[in-house]
């Protein structure tokens, strides 16, 4: 039996498509259906590693977890990871395919790869009862529509009912909805079965006249007005970096000050999310050297182009500033590309993309990195060398780093390898372990170390595990969406009942 399909499309990027798909995955799962997410093509710098070591967009990994199923590469067959202007790494079915410029990708690659995309979707349709498809950007980009494989083309192939989502928080919500529908052709408009107004902060009754007009004008029902939800679920879009969570803290607002260097090609920035849950801890995203100040901890996150960002650190003077702060005892932590940047040399022999090059790191760890022709993507477990503390996460990186001086490895991986490096005084740490701070006990210990250094009392060591936090977030999201969205109408569109386990009264 082929799965029934619903597709969430948006009037623009960052209108909340991923979050609504996540909610629907949890709701369908709660109601007893075997459900899977699907996004044919994703452009994101935050990715997820499946159990079979495939790399997909982080949103589909999160949605699979919300659906209580294991994420697979079929849920996101094409992932694009921008490396530089107009050039992205193309990941096909979880594995590196090649670096490709936008013109070649659009004109040559898309038609060749469509059979593989359709194969993935059809496999999910066979294996599941409900398929939740996510669109990308807007389906009404008229300059891109002829080659767009992420929106209406997939809706037609999946025979999906489309729900159009618009963001009222950014203004112009009615114009964006009407404009999007106007730019669709007739067969595409016929697919749109409902509208959702998202990120609403006002008085609901004030929208009634507008909604009545909108439904009369379009003939399409508004299925929900969702409030602005601050649910702590991983983001995948770099637009999330401009969120209020990164609003610059006022001076003295937080006793612990963490500065995250916003590298131009930053990736997997969700690594730092756990610090937002730490009491009395402020997190600042730093783009300009004059904003750096004297933080308690500097984090250098992952990057999609380590050599280029090494040059950026030098050009902006961040390299000198970070080295000077290290001399004053400031703790510095690098993750993946950030770890590589903490070392001495970065050597690319061109085996991966044919270009090659070299760069100097910050020389804060006695580590040299060589980029070779294979990419490591794998889930990762092990123990910290310092005290045997269990750690879990994942690796996504090019390059192999070797300690060539006085430093200790950070952790022993369960397969016997050593990972990362720690300076002898413990103030500079680098690791390939993405998700390191989602090991909440490790993060609380780190925060307490910073607090102790400033003469502050330690926080309690009993920290809620990250898995429990995520489950609670999915459940909260599902309840909120049930409360503000017409879920029975969604089931009616799909020709389904909730007889498998109706939880509409949760």
C-alpha cells in the first residue's frame, strides 16, 4: 500500500516549514501511524548523520526522531552544503558526490539525478503509511520553477495535498499568500488545500476579518494560526543565526560570557545550543573583532571551508586577538573545522575537490591537518581521556589531524582511535565530536569550571539528558500545533481517520 502524502510549502524561506513538518511527524506517530519525513533537495549547513553513516539535512534527522523512526538517506536524497559563492558540495544519498557550481548543478545535474530522487520517495511510500514532505523556499520563484525539484514537482509525484505556510511576524502575510498563489499555475493551485499563518504574536480575534477575506478570495481554508513558538528544536537554516537567542547580552547581564566566532562559512552551529539552557550564561555570536572583548570561553565552531576561514581570521585580526586572550588564560574550544583552525598547518593536496591549498592555523594546539580524498561521516561514541566520561555525537569532516607535540588527546573513540587534542594546561581543547555540548553533564562541568574561575558557586550537577529534552520539545510542539491547527481537517484531506489511537485531546 502506498503512503498518503501531505506537503508543507512556504511563501518564503524560514517561515516555519521544518517546525510544522516536525510537529506533524510527532502527531501522526502519536496517533498510531507509521510516518516518515521527506525533502528531495535541501540546502543547509547543519547536517545529520544516519545510523548507516549517511549525511542528510538536520531537519529531516529531527523529523525522523519526532516520528520515532530511524533517519535514512532516502528522507533527504540530495543535500547541498555551500562552500563558497555559487559553489556547493553535493551529497547524494548520504555520500559526497562532488563540488559543483550552481549553473552546472541546475543545467546538467538535476535531470540526471531525478530518477534517484523518485526512487527514494517511492521507497518511503512503500515502507510507511504517511509521508510528510517539506518544500524549500517558495514554490513561486518564477526564475527557478522550470528546474525546481523541491516543491510542486514533488507534490505532483507524491500526489500530495499541499499546505501553504506564511510568516505573519515579518509582515505582509496576506500579500505573500495571494502573491504566491497568483504565481502558481492552475494545476499547482489545485494542489493547495489549506493555509497556515505562522509566528503570530497578537490578539487572534483581530485576524478574523482578514482570514474571512482570504478564504473568500482564494477559496482555500485557513487551517491554523500558530503562535510564535520558542520550542528548542535544532535549526538547519543559517537564517536561524539571526534569531533573538543570539541577541547581544547587555553588559553584566550574565556572569558567564561565551563568545562564538561567526566564521563566514560556519556549519553545524546547533552544536552550541545547549549553552542557552545553562543558567546565568550568555552566548554572543561575534562577527567583528571589536565585539570580542574578554569572554570566559571562546568557541570556534565548524566550517565548510577551513582554509578560507583561516584566511578570514588572519585578515580580520581575530587570529592575533584569540592568541592574546589565550595568553591571559581564556579557555578556547574548537569543534571540527574549529579544531583544525586551532592547529599549526592546514594542507589540502587537492584530492577532494582538485583545487588544493595551504593555510596556517592559530597554532594554539600542536596539531597538523592534511585533507585527503575521503570524507568521514559517522556516529561517534567514546570516553574522555581526562576522566573516562562517556561522550556521544557524530563526525562530519574532511582531513586527518595528527598531534605533533605536547598535548593530550581529548577522547578515546569506541573503535580504538584517539580524537582531538587538549593543551597541557587544559585551556585549549579541540575535537571532531559534533554534538559535544549536547552531552549535558560535560557542558555543566565546563560551565562550573568557568564559574569557579570567577569565584561563583557551582550549579547542580544533575542535568536533564539531551534525549529527554528533545522528546519533551517534540511533545510540546505537537500539543501546541494540535491546539492551534485543524488536525481533523488534515486527516480528512488525507482520507484518514485517527482510529489507530486518537490523541486529539492531549
